[in-house]
């Protein structure tokens, strides 16, 4: 499979998520299997793209995974697809720093040798749109823009006028446009766009986007550009899948409060032998019977703190699992839920699991955002002491405690030279919890390490029975 297209923006807020979802929906109506991808560390946009495609969206990140692992993940996901549609992150050249495009959409497009469709917000612009297009087309000779798409057009005449100016200035085709309509958008909240999986009207929004793309885009021209992309190297062998019927059970918190997971992580854990069983803390569910590990991902626990606080049976189950030394992995929102209490945006205190000392408190401003280089300070189910990994943080809450972290999990540094190192998170027995999101695809053996710890728990559980039988 070589057909692929990167949908990039001139900056954040260009409307590329809805436009990308519309492209995927329109291609799907043609009978094509479109595999969606999202550049960079993001959990919410992939929900919309996955809903449009009818299959899970995957994340692509050069900075965290490296080019080889990223290409492997890309190729495996595309094995049964007709075309890959890749939504960019921020602006085309925005990456880990100001002095290079490392980790940017352009870097990912370059690594995948994929053509770029640049989305321009033309609201409030006319011929100036051509100047913007010309700058992007010439900025990086190694990753030229292949075509453009126009967004937030005031009318068809407005879109056609801007397109003519762009062609005259750059010689690049404009493949289509979307209108500027007050109800033609995805709502936002404090971590980004509203979640597709938990919106009852997402099908209507996605249907309208697909219809608008079908009406206003030249899909034949887009497919011609996508299919002209050269072949990529064959991926390294995917992890062998094992039968899951008798594997150890990994309890995956999965609902509106905990939904930030990378699909590759779940696939890698399953391939390593785990039986991944989802449960809903918000709905009052407890750990699945026989679980030998628990994974609490990020999300919005602050919006469901009342329901979580009421689920005292789950907290008791987690304490029992922790007493066994079983693996418990908690990232960001999951970390928040395992502290002593969560103070929401209204100042209301809600009792949480109490596995981590201190409380978390919501703020009205961004507390942390960016890539992180992480060195493990303790032996955990994910890493041995001294191991280094890469991840990212994005949160609006802070961790309040009486002193420095008593059992820190990580020594964190930012991606830029000179960024200070800080001790972060909590590691105790099998628990590893912090605001840090860690994609396992950067080193697939991390998933195997976690599952091996789960098997050890099962072995310890069977040991007393075996001694009595002897």
C-alpha cells in the first residue's frame, strides 16, 4: 500500500480535523478503506478520525518513536487499507523546538515520503492567501506542498478567487474548500476538541463533513496525488499474536473519564499475551474478576469526580491488587484518580483511590504541555531503574503534597536543550503513576515486560494451592 496523503495546517485552529474527517468519510463512500492517522501526541482528534473511518486511528510521532518504529507502525496499520489519510499537528513545520522541525508534521511526511495537502484558513483573507501558500511551498525544498485545501470560505466565489490567486503565485492545485458555517464545527473543551466517542451527535457532524467534501473537492485529483507516493521499506515483523483465552487479564479503565489510549499500546499488550478487558469506573464497575494488572489512562476524571468517588468498591479492589505487588499503570487522568483526592474546578473535594499521597487540584490555566525525556528512578512494570524513555505531558491540574515526591517514578527533562530536570510521579511495588503519557511502540519489549509481571502475579496466586496439593 503506497497511497497516502498528509493533511497539514498553516497553524492550529485551521479546521484540519473536521476537513480530514470529511475526506475520510467521502473516500469511504467511494468504497475505499481509509486508514486514519494523527501526527503527534493526541487522543481526541483520533476519536473523530476513527469514527469517520470505522476503524481505529493510529498516532505517528517521530520524536517519541523514532523513524523506524513509526514506519513499522504505519505499515502494519495500512496492510488492509486502500489509502492512508494522515492529519498533521499544529502548523506544518511546528515541532519540538523553534530551531528545527523535529517531531513536526513535515518531519513525519518526510519520513513517510508522503505528499502534503496544506489547509489554509481563508476567513478574512483574499489574495493574501496566495502569499501564505507561497511561503509554505518554498520554506522547505525537501518537503514541498503538493496541493492546497481552503477552509472557512465565506462563499464559493470567495474560495474560487483565493484558489485562482494561489495557482497564479505557486502553480499548485487547490483541490477543494469547505464553507464557514456557525454550526459546522467540533466543540472544544480544555484539553482540545470534544470527544467523538462520547458525543451523541457525532454521526451528524461527520455526515455533513463527508457531504461537504464530496460536493466541493476533487477527490480524483487527491487520489492521483496520494497514489503517486513511492513505495516504503517493508516493516519489521509485527509481534506474534498469541491466543488470548488463557492469558493474564489486564483491566483497562475505559469510559468518558478514561479514554486517552494509543491503539498501538493496546495491540502490543494483546500481542504479548494479555487479555485486555475494558471496564467503566464511572458506571460503578470494579476490576474484572481475576485481573492481574490495571491500566488507567488519561481523560477527564475531573468531570466525573462525583461518580468516581462513589465507586468505593473499585478503590478497595485496587488496594488489594496493589498489596499483591501487581502492575498498576496510571497516566495523567489515571494518576489523578489514584491520589487521595481530586479538587475540581469549582473547588469541591472528591475522595479518590488513595494509592498516591497528596491531592490533585484543577486550575484555570495549562499546567504542563510538551515532550519529555524520562529516566526511570525505580524498577517498575514499564522500565528498569536507569532506563530512558520518551513521552509527553498535557494537563490543567497540579499535584499538591506535603513534600517532594516520596517515591518518584521518573526524572523528567523537556525536549529542548537546557530544560531543567525534575522528579515526578510515584512508583511503589507494582504501581507506576505520573502525568507522563508513554507510547509503548517506541520499544515494544516494554509491553512484554508488563505482561511478564502479570504472569508472575498469576504464578504467585497459584503457588499456595500447589503447595497444599503436594
